[in-house]
C-alpha cells in the first residue's frame, strides 16, 4: 500500500493521505522521505470527508474499520488495491503475469527488456527491480502497464482473487500448482480461478501459457473464440563451462541465469514483449544482461 501511495503522489494533481494502526520499516522511512507519513498512527474517521475522490483499502483492513465505516456513510468511492490499479491504467495496454510460480521472475524480465529498449511502462511488481526503489509506478505518459498477477483475495469486502480485477490485453500463465489451499477450498476451485482470469481478458486478448501444464491446456481448450493463445516451453539451449547459452536464429546468447524454469519464464517474457512490438532479435540483444530478481 505504501508503494501505491508513493506512486500516486508523484503524479500531478494528486494529493495522497493515509493511515494505519502500525507502520513498520521500510514503509515508515519511505513514507517519511516522500512526505506521506501520517502525523499520528491509528484510525481517524473524522478526517474523511466528501471532498475525497477515492478511498483505497489495504488487504488487511477489517470490515468494521472505523474509517471504512465512515467512508461508506459518506458514500465515497471505495477501491481495493487492484481495482485502483486498474482505474489508473484502464486506457493503457495491460500485461498481467499470473501462475502459481514464476510470476515475479517473468514480470521482471519483461520490465528489464522494456527498460533496456527505452520503452516506458507503468508497473506493479512483487520485488524490487533494478533502477527503482518502488514496487509500483504510475504515470501519464506510458501506454503500457505490466502487473504481477496475484491470486490472493482482493480485500475484506471483495473476495475475488486480485488478478481478476486487471482485465489484461496480454496475459501470461506460467503454470498451476497445488498452492494456496488456505484460501481456496479445493484444488479444483483454485484451478477455476485461472479459468475465470482468462474469461475476464479484454476482447481479442492474447494468452501466453506454458503448454507443459495439463490444467492450462484444459483451460486453453475452452478459451473464448476471440482470445489468441500462444504456447511456450523450454527454449533450445546448451551449457558451456557452466554458462547457459540460448540457441537462436540470431546466434548464441550467453545468459546470466540458468535452469529450465527460468528459461521457460524467459520464453514467456519474450512472447509478451512480442505482442507490444518488441522483435525477438531486440529481446535477445538485451536479455543476456538480466541477472535475476531481488527478493
């Protein structure tokens, strides 16, 4: 939430305030540096008024939170975190990376390539990326937004998975594993969330998916007719002196990362970038410099 607050505050004509019952590091210092640290810790419903254009809820907000209760009384527009990200990027081409594993790496690879090629993009990521100290970027200028698509629940008043709110033009699904059963009652119900995700894509969307996953293959068999699927798998490569080398029609590309999962993530990132005009040759010319993600 503090990353979102910082990102919004950097846009002209936006004024951001916030509250919490506890603020820990690094959020405390980062909010303070950006002039957004509340004067007092706690909830202050009297500070809400009809002049506010939006209230954004954190995932841990309770339904009886006094500020949420007050916001409802005033009839203010209330958004969850993903709903507000969608509102901020609804006029942009949205790329959303979902899947039980590999989301962060794939998202970071896409953003790394775009940055290297000087293509501006808004984003929301799960880990810090090179050259930025914020996990969220929102701007007026960029025409592209790249989101890491989390399947956890949206907010206490909206129990939909977060990635159902992003409505991507370009979606990546890296695979579905037996995960998050503390949130979803059965594995079948968990798989269903990914099917719903594809159904919520924008018209004529592009779905990039790992075709080594039988659950994804079943979802793709029942895709809306307007959605175009792009399967991917492990790209051709070799290992020389402990270094993984991609074998492409443009020549060999030595990489700074290794392992089949990372190679698959890279292939997904390549196909996603291709949908927004990045050629394979451009992609390969810079991906060799990607060193990995910071957790």
